[in-house]
C-alpha cells in the first residue's frame, strides 16, 4: 500500500480548514428553519425530562437520555428555540472529522488517507444535514468513532485503560441514540477477528457487555413504568417488522443516493483490498473486517427503512474511499479527492432530494440544501411579533403538530396559547374566547387543508406577520373580536384515535375512527388516505374504489390514491387499468419505491403473458 506519508505539522492548516469548512456548512443559518417533528420531541424531552420515562399525548418514553441532558445548558441560556437545540449537534458533528481521521490513520498508517476521509465527511450531505438538526444522531456517531479509536489502540497495546475508554465511549453512544446498537452488534460479531489472543477477547467482550448495561437499565426502568418505548410506537415501525426485498431495495437506493460519488470510490477501495488480501496481504485481510457494517443495509430495514441509520456506515465508506485514493499515485489521489469533495460540497450546498418524511413538510423536508435554509430566527421573531400584538388576555390558536413547537413553548409562559387548532377550532364560535390570531406551522396547506381553506376565506394574513414556516392569521374584524358561527372541527379527536388504532394494528377500529372524521370533514386528507389503504388491506374492493375515486376527485394524496387504485385493479385482474393507475401514481411521486416495484412486477407479468 502506497502510504503518501506526510509530517503531521505540515497538515495543520489542512485540518483547520476542514474543521472550519465543516462548521461553516453545519452552522450556516442554523436557526433559520423551525424545528421539525423529531426535533420537537427532543425539545420537549429537554424541557421536561420526566417525559423520558412517561408518556404524554403522542410522545413516548425513550432510553436515549444523554442528549436532553446536554441540551439543558444551551436551552437555559438561549431559551426553548432552534439554535439552543441544534448547538451541540452542530459543534460535535463538525468535530466528528477528528475521530474518523484517527480511526483511518490507525488502520492505514497514512496521514494523507486520514485527511481524505475527514474531507469526505466534512462535506457529506447526509452528515451535514443531520448535524444541523436538534437530534442526537451526529453526537452518537462521534462517540462511536471515539470508541473505535480506543478499540484500535487496545488492539495494538492490550492496555486495560484503552478498553475502559472504549467501553465508556460506547456506553455514552448507546445512551445518546439507541441506533448505536447497530454499531454495537458489529463489534460483537467482529470480536474474534479483531483480537487473536484469548485474554484480549475476554476483556473486549466483558467491556462490550458492560457498555450496554446503562442502556439496558434505563430501558428496564422505563418498561417498568410504561408499556412501551418510543421506538415501538413509530408509524414507520409498528406492525412492519420483518424482511422484504422492497424495504431492502429502498434502503440500498437511499444508500447509493446519499453517499453519491463517494460510494464508487469506496467500492474501488474494497475491491483493491479484497484483491490484495487474496494475494496474501495480512494488512488488507485485517481491513476486510470493516466491510461487516454493510450488513446494516439488510438488518436496518427489518425494523425501519430510514436515512439516519445510514450514518453508521460513515466509517466503512470513508475508510475504503481513503484506501482507494491512498493506492493511487499522489497526483491522481489528490485530483480524485478534490473532485469527490467538490461534488459532495455542491450536493450539500444545493441539495439532495430527501424522501418525504410525513405530512408536515419543514423547510428542509425535501432537500439537504444548505443554501435553502432561510435567514433569521423564526420562532423567536414570531414570538416577539405576537407578544407585541397581543395582551395576556388574548388567545392564540395553534394548528396541529404544535405541542412541541418552540414558538408555542416560548409564548405559553405569558400568553393564552391553545394548541391543536383542529381539535379546538370550534372555539372560534364564541368571541368571548378572545382568539386574536391563528398560527399555522410548516406546510399547513398539506396537513390542515380544510382549516387553511377556512382561514383563507374568513381571516386576513398580515404580510408583516409571516416568518419562515409560520403563517399567522388575524381573526378579528376591524380590530374587534367576533364569533364565527360556521367554524367547524376538523375531527382531530377521531383522527388521533384512528392513528392510534392504526399503530396498534387494530384495523377495524381505525376504519371506524377515520369514517367519523370524514362525517365531520369529508376532505380530511389523512383520514381519506388511510381509509383507502385500509379498505384495500381488508379486501373491501368496492369501498376502496369509492374512497380512491373520492380522493382523486378532491386531489387528495394522489400518489397514494392512484397506487391503491392500481393494487385493487390488479387484484381484480384488470392489469391494463392497474398499469395505468401505477403510472399515474409515479407521475405524482416518481421516487416511490413501492409503486415502482409494483409496476415493474406487473410489467413482468404482462410480458410473460405475451410470450
């Protein structure tokens, strides 16, 4: 292996530049977009730490206790807002370059290879995106990489101190985010390959077991007090355990999409290592063990198809990409590294499309684009405006997805704040409630379509009161409180019940709850979409057809509606109609892997029939 070694001091400006670049990408307009749903729950855990052990509404306990403890200090100093929540992930995410570089250097003995790996991580869109959010995953990765560094030192020196530090870092990683269990599992499998002598293996496995005990104890305490953990109540997890080629193919698609141009370079490195290992290179045989984490691509979808789990493949991909470049001639290595960094930097700056995470679309919900982050401090600026334009007697009505919103939390101490606008919308019927403003968050025309339509018809939208991800409507008429006799409820209580039943796989109860929603609001999009899917799942083709036709007529969730229509037609044997429906579904959502798989399978059947 050509190491391209350099004196460490000569690379100091490079290291400073890389860390500076990492900070700049992650800190740019950091408070410029309102917290998303996941961040909102971490904000709530930080403000009310008892909720780590107790359930409240749709927030459930979890054993990942370290991040809420860390976030306490900035929240005390800055208040419950975006910047305070994102400060630690941004800083620690930027510093993750250093333990990654140390890990690569330990395996390659090349400082240049470690620089390559750090440069790739500095601009990797996936890592930039998650390091700029108030969630703990980038912190967990940092601690996992620190554990790797101490593991390699322990392997080399056999000193107990390094094993202890490995265990501490690993325990902290697990308590920061339980997805570090993927990494823990890799170490458990890799142990016999990492340590040849019996004593070191025993110490390693003892350390590994002890590192998992804090997480296990916290989870046990939670389970003693509650019936469930947050993981088991997530819509993407509940009822979907199990292996399927569709889920694995989707995870592989995400993997290729979000590691982008770095992935083929890493593949070249892996091929070179395999080739040299077969030729007898002991160094390369030892590197092969670091391909094992790729098993996560098949294991993770067993539980949930997601992006954040892909962060745990950073060590493998960056290592083998660095190994590939370290095998080139210096001029080729630096040129290729420069091209990769420029491409990844462009992806981070201008964006990689993200999979649709749910109905509430935050500013960053579809793209990793750093340059798309709006300037300002939305929740703080909106709070100042509302405080200046209301008195303590006035009420502010918030729409759905808001009980963890930083604006609501900021105002609740000094103003009458009414959360969940859909559930409390009928309070507008009585002017004595003194509802002065209605505040919508994120893409409210998607998740609260009927309420937004009512607000557009009856209220005014002051231009000076609009902030990134917030729309503030004035409910008064000529500065006076009025009663809106025709104000209606969006059926939110039944909607929440329906979602709860759906998560528990009580499908018939979910159907009944969603039907009650549609009696109140026939255009409620969540209920319309779920009823169509449930009718198909329960084999009620006639009801399903009626529902999807209703959805299509109103323009509700067209991608899903046409997809369900295609499945019903396919089950009825009308393959031509099914194909047309799938194609219309993909016209609405071209990246939907489920519909793409269904269409490909159907075309294969049609082709076989023609033969």
